[in-house]
C-alpha cells in the first residue's frame, strides 16, 4: 500500500511541485493545506503517514502547527520545507520534533531521500 502524505504549503505552486514528485514516486497525496491551522484539521481528518510542512505561512506557521500535531500524535512524521537562509527556524523545527527538512527549490531526489529515510 502506498504511503499517505499530507502536503502543507501556502503556495499552491509549491504544493503542486511536491505532489508531482510524490505521485511519480508511488506515494499517495491524501490532502493539502495552505496554513498551519488547516494542516492540523487535515491531519486529524486523514491521519497521513507523513507530512511535508512549509515553515513560513500566514495565520499559523509550520513550527506552531508541528507542535500541535505532535500533541495529537507524538509519533507523527513531519518533514519541514524551508527556503534558503532559514537555518535558525530549521533548528527550532527539529527540536520541536521534525524528522528532517528539505530546502526550496525542491530537488526531487532529495525530497524522496528524506521521505524514505523518515518512513524507514
């Protein structure tokens, strides 16, 4: 059975890029969200195997959403997506329980490598 993934990013274009990489590699995208609050709702609804989470989003950022999701399910697997130069935020995210991070612009092989590693 394909691993089920939730994509969270405020840019529709970025979500489309990740969805494309994932589906081409046999993963199933079970939902998308464009901010942290929506990510939490979607997570409860679809219970994905893994979440790709943008760090910088309006309303609620990825780190705040990550913390809330970890409260709901401490075993939730989250990979953060960051732009170049967000190292400090990446460290915060890892401390908050993110499993890995991928940097934009996305490199397909790096995305898949991070996902495979995280899903074990």
